[in-house]
């Protein structure tokens, strides 16, 4: 399918690996020129060279922490303050116990998984609306639909972003801007490896056993793949997605036991 976005320009955050890289690859394959961001310069540079070589698009890597004002200023400068597509993504806060989290822990979670995404939308969406076209995809979590007890910091921050998008998306839809959220379940990424290792330590089992237990709860019988996730993201950025607004699309292999 031709997604109709060849020649568009996108910012993809946390794009050196994992789900962010999966999104960058799918957009590049559709002919989208990219500014990609991550904290690690070396991995980001390798990803940029690979994407440009494989798909023949322009890719500019901008290393920095997107959850800080300095990091956001760097990517906005590289974009010239303008993009057609924004993919918000940032690593989640660490797991823990609800009795142990302090106010500072919550503020860091909000900065990372709520306020940084809001700031980038405030910077880029008005220009999209003025030009009459734009797409925003926020990568949140399946915990928005089905909270994960040990990820309470993430649950809280990402639900806040979900509420923000629910209101804003309807305000900018008349100007051709579609904002939606993608809710990943368990995917084969470094984040999942970390969670498996944490589970193995807390439960006194091996990481392989922890993984097997998690996989057994997924109807598809496997972790998700970044490429499949990226393909869904690219479709939400397509011309054909013009009627999808303010939605929370779950990609979890059926693991969340919910009707809606």
C-alpha cells in the first residue's frame, strides 16, 4: 500500500533501537525524511546511516535527552521548528513498589512520559494545523488499558498523556491533524529484557523462566516485534488514517483481557 507520505518530514524520538527504530524504519520505507533522536550518539548515528542507505531518504541524527528542555531545543533546531509527523517516545520509569515512590520520582516520570510529549506537540502541532496536515503518534503503554502494578509511575504519567490527547486531538482534527496513541504490550526490546531480569531476581527464577511466564500470558504465544509495531505507526501517519482521531490502539497480542 502506498501510504501517501513520501517526501514528508518526521521527528521520531528514542529511535536508535527498539520500538522507536521500528517506527523510523517503517516511515523511511514509506519515503519519509527523518530527524531521529536518542541519548546514545553512537547507536543513533549507526541507525541514521543504516536508514539512509537502505531507504534512500534523508536522516539527521540529533543526540540528546528528549525529556529535557535542552534536548528538545536541539531537535527543534534541526527541524527548523517544523515537521509533518511527530512520533513521541521515551523510555519508561523504573518498576517498583507504590509505597516507595517519592514526589521526585513522580516528577521525573511526568517529565519523561507526559510533559516532554506535550512540549513537542505544543511546538510542532500549531504549524501542522496552519499547513492543514499533520500526524502525531504517541507511544504509551498497554498499562493505559490495564495497569501494571510494578509500573505505577508509568501508569500514572501515561494516563495523563492519554487525557491530554483526548482533548487536544479533537481540537486540531478540523485542520487535518490526527493525533493518536499506540499502546505496546510486551515486545522483544531492551525494556522487556530489563523487566524479565527484574522479575527473575524478585521471583528467584532465571530470566528465561521469567520470559516464559510472561509469554504464556500472551495469546499469540510470543513477544511482539518492533517491525510490526512500526508498520502500525506508519499507517497512523498515512493519508489513509485521516479518519482516526484520538484513539488508543493496543498492540499486545491479546494479553489485555478487556472488551473495549
